[in-house]
């Protein structure tokens, strides 16, 4: 399984009132969209943690253990 197949993609559109968060789990056909109150970093991190948990539930035992013990997030910020 390549690392590309294990990547959870998250995009965040920031505004003064709301953050629109789009996420796609590996193998999913559609993205999930969530709205978070602007500045609510606790909710954003909880959403990312939930996505990670959902993905790791579908992994074989060995991969699940390795993922649980590794750094759980790598962020790439793109400003356009």
C-alpha cells in the first residue's frame, strides 16, 4: 500500500465567521464538508482526529498499530 493511498486530504476555507472544511478519506468517492466556527481550533483538531480514527478502523492490524504510534498529522499549507 503506497503512502498516497493512506493520505487523508483536508482543505480549509477560512473566513471571519466560518471555516469550511473539506476532507477525503483514502478510497472515498466523495469529500465530506463540515462548517466550524472561525477560530475554533479545538473543533478543527477534533475533526481531524475523528477522520484519522475512521480511517485507521479500516486498516489491517499491523498498519493500525504503526499509525497509532507514529506522528498523526503532517500539514501542508497552501495559500492561494
